[in-house]
C-alpha cells in the first residue's frame, strides 16, 4: 500500500510537471508568435548586421548556467533577460555550427559607426524619393489633373499614395524582402522603411479626417477611417498575392532564384570595399538632393506655394524617417520590467503614428493662429516632410495584415482601433477645440 501511494504520488507529480511544462511551452510559443507578428513591419536598428551579430552570439553565464537568446523568423534576435536555466534549451537546429569558430566571426564589413551612417544615408535618400512620389500622386489624382481625390470627401489626397505604398509593401516588404536582403540589408531597410514608409502617411490621413470633423462632417470623417483602413488592407493583401503569383511564374519559367543568382554573379554587398562604395555613392546622392532642394527653397520661399513647401519638406523629411527607424526597435519588445506584457503591439509604429498625428494637429493650429505666408510654408513643409515620413501606413498595413492572419485575429482590429482612436482623440483636443472656440477658417 505504501508503495502504491508512493507510486501514485510520483505519477501525480510527473503529470503535474508535464502539465506545467506543456503550459510553459504554450506560453513561450504564443509569446514568440506575438513578437513575430508585432515585428511584421520593421525592427529598427536591430536589423543591422552588426547589431544582429552582437546580440545573436552573446550569452550569459550565471551560476554555471548558459542563457541562450530566442531566435525569430525575421533573422532579428532579441535578448531575453528573464530566461533562466529552467527554460528548455534551443533545438540543435538553432545552434548548428556553433562549434565552428569561423561562423561566429562578424562579417568583414564597415565598422559599426559607418554601418549606421550608411544605413541612415540610404534611409534619407529613399525617404526623399518617397516624399517626391507622394507629392506627384497628390497632383496626379487631385483636383488639378484626374480630380479623383480632394479635401472635401472620403477620398482624401493621400489615399492613392497610401494604397500604392501598401501594395508595394506586400511585394518588397513581405514577399521579396528576404531576396532583397540577400543583396543588401540596408537596401531592404531603405526600400521598406525609407521609401514605402515615406510614400505613405498616417498623420496626413488623420489630419484630413480632423478637418472634416471640425467643419461638422462627422459621418464622412468616420467613414473615411473605415473605408481608408479597408482599402489599405485590401491593397497589401493584393500586393502579397500578386507577388506570390509573380514568384510562381518565375519558378514555372525555370528562372533561377535570387540566392543562386547572387552566388553566381556575386552581387551581395557584404565586403568592406563594396559597403564603403555604396555608402559614398548614397552620400553623394543625398548631397545632391539636399543641394537642389535648398537652392529651390531659397528661390521659391518668398513667393510661398506648394513648390516651396515640397522642397522644404525634402530638406527636413529624413528627420522623420530616422526617428521612425529608431522607434521601430520597440516593436516586439512589450511592456513591463521583463517585456512580457502586450508583446503583440508594435509600440514603435504606434508611437510614431500617434505622435506624428498629434504634432501634425498642433502645427495646423499654429498655422491658423499665425496665418502668414512664411509660417505657412515652413509649417506645411514640416507637416509634409517630417510628419509625413515619421508616420506610416504601409508598415501599419503590414502589421495589421500579419495580425489578421495570425492565430489571434482580434489583435489586428484592437491595434487599428488603438492607433486611430488615440490619434483622433488627441487631434480633437489639439486642433478641433481651438478651431471651434476661436473660429478659425479651414483652408481645405
């Protein structure tokens, strides 16, 4: 009897330990899934090769226990200080080749500082190109040419750029991002975070809905958010599907993959000389863009107008791209002392969009108060450049789409509601209330 009790007790302990182990495994898998979803858009400077190497190959030894870091599908690695020796070790697949010291050596590229300079330069160049493209799309679809969009309806001026940017985010930010990264990590960051992030703007979208609400058109404003969200969601989904179809077509035509192409023609930017050459090239391009923009601003500033605002936006726009890129490191980190709370929320993108929308509303209020030509030019340039590049719809759409297709699709709608409600609520306080109390005229 005592032996039976002993056996029964031990089996109960085993069952309890198995239950705890399976529950812990489920929590770990769920956390990894949430973090991966929240990093669907960008992970900031953690995407740099130097950052990945320093984080992926580091380990802590405390009381004889080795602490490994968790790997993510996007090749970004986040050190988790809360993992202890009781956590199940990584599978052998995750640490294959760890004994080969040659594989632990960092790539022979630029030093960390120059690596940052190169990445930020490419972000600035592609950010300016995104500003120019957004301006051209406004003119093309606006009242001056196609007359499809305007400031008085649901079809706001930045809707075409938000849809087109989200569509191409499905191509270059989801389906073909790995292929581009095989050539250059910086190029993949520059196209997605720099160009597509600057081509799309959440703050401009929010501000147009605020202006409609301030003039009493609340129904149109509400529909503007709902229809705008639906259109960018369809755009990125359509982009992903067409990109998959294009990849399938390439496979059917027996066209070699990008990895085989890279191995044959050796076009990957991974050596010191190649990275230095690319950095110098983009520094020259950035200097030319800033030089031309500065000269045109000086020539057109006195007369004001959209041209002066555009070139001033090109001068200051890269600031917004850089801030958003650094904020993206918060994506997937979560809240709390150990970063375990709300890991599914991409806080970097959320902060960038909400803060840009608030500053955009504040600048619009200042513009109404001062109401001079020079102030209008500077404020509009900052709005179109810095705020337009700081906020993004393409990354927001990628995160929304990833959450919607995850095991917890409700997170997508909660995330969208948080972003829109916070931005619109603060905008009412900052912009609409001064308009109602002071009686400003809205130049729509």
